[in-house]
C-alpha cells in the first residue's frame, strides 16, 4: 500500500514538473521580433478567423508576449493582438532602406503623430531613407534633416523616370539652354531644378536634375520688395559672380569684394543695381551686402530690369540649403556645375513656375 501511494505521488510530481516546464512557452518575457512580410495582419485571436485589428509593415518591430503554435501574441504601439509567426524573425533588419513618397506633398514631423511640429515637406516620388518604424509612422532621413512621416504614403517601388518637362514648351524656340525651376503649387519653398540643352535635331536633352529652394512663401506673380517670394516667369541670365575666382563659367564673371552691395531701396535711382558701397554712399538708404557665403557662387536672374520701384530686387541663383528671401538656391556643387555649363552663345534662359502652370510657357 505504501509503495502504491509513493508511486502515485511520484507520478503527480512528474506531471506537475512537466506542466511547470511547459508554461514558459506562453508566459515567457516579451522579446522583440521583426516583420518579414510586406504587410501583416494583427488579429484579435490566434487564427485567420479572428478580426483584423491593424496591419503592420515589413521590418517593423513588435514585442512577442505569448506563443500558441504558429501564432504569436504581440504588442505594437498601443495595440495588442495575434500574428502568424511565420512572418516574424528575431534577426534585426538593415538600419535603413530607401522608400519613395506617394503623396503629392508629405509633412515630415518631429515625432510619430500629427501633433508634432512639421520639420520640412517632401514631394511625390522623392526618395527618403527609413531608419525606424513606430506603428504606422516611419522615421526618415531626407537631405540633412530627419523626422517622422506617415508610412502609408511611402512605397518601396521606385517611380518611373520623370518625363521631359521641356518638351512641348512654346516660348523657348530661339534658346538652346534652359533652366526650369518648378514647385508643387504656390505655397511651398521647395523646388525642383532641371537643366536642358537643345541638340542638333531641336530636341531638349536633360543635363542636370536637382532639388532646390525658392522664397520662404513660394512663388508669386505679383512681386513686392521684402515679400520673401520668388518671381514666376521667363528670364534671361545676367552676370555670374562669386567670392572666389571664376570657377570656369563662360558668362561674364564678377568677383565680389567687401565693398560690393546690391541696392534694394525702392526710392533710390540706383534701385536693383550692383554698386560700390563707398562710391555711392548717400545715394541709397538700404542695400544688400554681396560678400556673404550664399553668394560664394551664383548668377543674376534678370528680373525687374526696368527697375520699377517696389517690384523686387536682388533676384539671384545662388548657394543655399533652405528657403530664400526671393532668390533660387541649390547646393554649391550644383551651382558650379550649372555655371560651367552655361554658354551665352546658346541664349540660356530660366523659367520659374509652379509645375501646374508650365504649359503657359
């Protein structure tokens, strides 16, 4: 009898130990896994019959708190649900991946929600580097800036090459070099810069494509002095300038000194002209200093050459990494490339306009 009781106790003990050892499968502390599917449904229970709560994307991190067969219970953001663990891995994905914007404009914010401040705006088909994901938001790097965007407006599919914007323009028949500065509407300081050269068959051939910046408040058809907007229109190209020696441009080149100013006083007879500070002292009340880093290299856009008072002055193409006060700006590398490419014999012009109104030219 004692032996039987002992045997029963041993069996119960073994069963208890077995159950205790199996428990951690469901109760193990949370561990991080990463999604391998392009999109993965999170459900209310461990099976496809359960309702979908949300969808998570490839490389997104989740916390696994429980496992039942081929299903893992996860926490992602403020939500908890079940996903097929066939599409999860413990291997951390690459630090960054290239994605492309699908929205016409997309706000980049300081944090992963619409309550955070806008850092910058990216445009359709623009590429960004995704470095982190939180719920439906992706942390991206674009140029020198980082921030968060809604992931539903990003795709890994590279967009088709842009069409030739110069083809079909009607106002550039006599020109053989063209710079196009276009924006997505009027209320943005971001712009695209395209340069084209006409071949022997009369076709416009793309030369350079770059991102750039215009006035803080975008383009305008009604310029005013101090309005911080850039003029729309077609303009010839004036003198090239710089604080260093000629980088190799064929344009007339003027080296800037500490004495150089551009008169922006609308009441002055010298309004919208380049002058010597010392020689013209007393002939104007305000003038822009030309000896600044932004003007290390650039050229004059021949805007308001009739020097109509208050219609705007000192409109240049120069170096810059953010919005301007009315000029057009891009990187120093791009400015130098364009300066070397420009040839007065080819009658170069610059057209500045929102992309939606390019057909006017």
